[in-house]
């Protein structure tokens, strides 16, 4: 493609509202343009990268036995009401009405629609398993769109859904798609990890997220320094063993602690370490109040609380609810608690000797707290966040943290949607059973941004060959020079037979052409300049900066060392 015919509006200055590298460079290099907050146009170069990623996704999904289709983005509210998610999904769902006042959702995802489709067309175990996927625009009304393509209101997603007659069949397809996802992100050149995850609003269990490692990631990954173990920090179990002090137990006493509410304030006031304090927080788990207790230096993991109770909603109780149920915030504790109030404490709590906790009275704390003696009706569970330095849950090495950008997620949904929407099949004995489902998503446009986030330098983007919009950037330094223009035209014709070529034939200054080329980040740049009359050209490798002077006779052979077709 001749660059004079392309639409590539590059920018010299960094846009003021772009605060991460991928957003800045995709804008500056002319790959995308913002229409409104969280809504972007893919310009020709951006569209080509998007298509490359989509093609990799299609190839790996097809290889795994999935079949592509395409569903509407506009979904009837009745489907979401069947599953129970019409109101529970939250304000992120974009809702519209047609002229007949019927409610629709602009699809944030397609579990309901695919379930309704398959239940009407598949009724026998003989037609299962079945895996269907699409690549389509999704809509979510993000409260705070940010980071360009990484968190938008409109985005491109690959979503797949599998239907099974047995959990063994689901396990088999899950493993195949887990491998397919690993292949997709490897082929895109990404440094990523597959991590154990929480299913959140999607429902189901046994899920993995695919995280691209990046300092701007919104998720924290806990992974072993000595094995392949990795999990979202919310899902990593704690297997730390604790030692109990052999000190004799002190008498339980009440002390006035006026104005001391936080762990830091209380521990300083009483000259004890945070590890000796008990942090007590009231949660509302569905419709039940629960007092959760952890060591003062630990943080409560509400996802673990949710999983312990198999709850739909876990949220902090309000200050008023807390005070009415037990006592004031800042002075809560698990001693002398009403028998109707459930107490869940982290394992570390039971190893505290002569600790400190709130007395459920404003400005009063207990000292000499020994949980095995002083706390009644307590249930000990793993309820804290794992921290760096803890043993890895697989028993190999210790935990370290990294930030990650989620680009893919695979779920075992089970019968969450099929039971709610009556999607059944007849088994070998003619008995009706709910279909067992899996769900598998890749953020395609988000993957483009994640690649740009990992592959750049101070001059611009540095695309891996597999997703680069073009293989080669052919530049004629001075199109007004007949020898340069003639040789560049000839090379363009020859190279187009083997490679994807962007030919910069513009009447622009050389400095502008080279700066634009670095911004765009194509793998190989070929420059036809002053030595064109001698048949000598320059080849530059974008990723390494390596520069070679070669003759036209050696051009194809040299390019093939760097570009594999």
C-alpha cells in the first residue's frame, strides 16, 4: 500500500489526556482516534492490527474445535430477566427502549442469548458437546473509562460458549481452550501468565484469567518465584504456618483508648505491634451480618468471604448498621458478641497471645486477649489477602507480586444459566437434564493495547511481526530523484509478491518520514536514498536498531532472516 493513499494522521505532541504509553503511541502513530470517553475509531493501521489479532484468535479457536457465528448486539430484556441478571448486572449495562417501549440491552456479554439459541435448537446428548464463538462489539457503561483501549465503553471481544452433557466433557473442552488461549497470547508475542481467578458476576467456578504483565495493570498477580503457580491476589490461598508464643496468658483487661480507632493509632497508643492487634470489621453477607477478624497487619479478602458463604453480595456494613448490631467502628472486637452474630476469623488470629482488640464501646479496647480463651463461637478460615514473602500455595518457593492487564478469561459455568433458562437435553436414557456450560472471552481490542504497552521504545511502537500492520516500511528519501523513485517503485513491486509493504512515497522531508516510521513501528524499514544509483539500500531492524547496507540482489534473502512467512 502506498502511504500517499493511506489515512495515517500522526501527531508530534503527546495528547494531554493520554496517560499510558499504549494510549499515547496508538494516538500519535495514527492507529486510533477518540470519539468520546471510552469510544474509539480504529484508523486503517489500527484496523489492520486488530484483524491480525482476530485472525490468530480464529485460527486457535478453530483448531480447538470451536465454530464461529455472529449474534446481535441488541438483546431483549426478557432473556436477561430469565437469568436474573437484568437488575443484578449493575449500571454498566447499557439499556435502551425501542419505539414500542420494549426494553433491550446493548450486549455486554452473550450468555443469555447463546443459551436461548441453543436450548431451542439442541435437545439431545447426541448433539453435544458444542462450542460456538463470535468476535463482536460489546458495550459496557464504564464509570471511569481510562487508558485508551484498555478500559472503554465500546470494545471488540471474542466470546465463546460450550455446551456439554457431562462435567468430564466440560473439563476436556476447558483444557483445550485454555491451551488455545495460551497459544493466542504467545503468538502475539506477549509476556503473560494464566492465573487462578474469581468468576465475579459471571457465575460459575474453576476460572483462569490471562494476564499480560504490565506496571499499569489494574490487577495484582501473586505468583511463585520457583514454579508456574499464579493467581489473582484475591484468589490465592494462604498456607502460612504460624508459631504461638510460649508466654503466659495475661488477664483480660479493659483500657480507655480515647480517640484511637485505626490499628496504627491503637498499636502506637498501647505500645504494641500491629501483629498483636485484632482487626474486626462488620460485613453484610447477602442479608446476614458477619464480623470478620484478622491480624492487625493483614487485610480482609472479601472474595474469600463471599466464597465461604457462597454469597451473591458481600459488602461493608454501614457505620450505622455496625453500631446498631455490635458497636462503633474503630472499637469493634470479637469478645462478648451476641450469639446471633457470626464470627469468622483468619487462621493467624488463633496464634495471637496477649493481644489487643476493640471492646465494642467507644474509645475502649481489651488487652490481654487470647483468642482460644476469650473468643466464643468463632469459625477459623483463610480470609486474608496473601502477601509477598508468604509460601506459594503449591508448596514451591515464595510469593511475589506483579501487576497485570487482563486480556482473557475462561470459566466453567456449570448449570448457572441452563437451569435458570431451562436449556435442557435428553440423555441416553431419555431423561431431561440441564446443559453444562463453559464460557471463554478474549478482549481483542484490549489485546491490541496490551501489545502496544509491552512493545515500544522512546521513539514509538515496536510491533511483533505476527500482529504488525505491515511487514516492511519502504521509504524513498527523495521522490524527486529519478534513480531513487525508480528503484523504490521497482522494489515495491518485487516485495509485494512476498510481503505486506507500506511504501512511503510522500513528498515529505526525510526527517518526517523517519520519525513517522519509528512511531508506526513496523518490523523492517528499507530506505532507498543516495546510493540508489549503485543498487545499494539500507535495511533497519526496528526491534534492535540494527542497520545494514545491502544490495538489491541480497534484499529478499536478508529480509527472510528477519521476517518468517
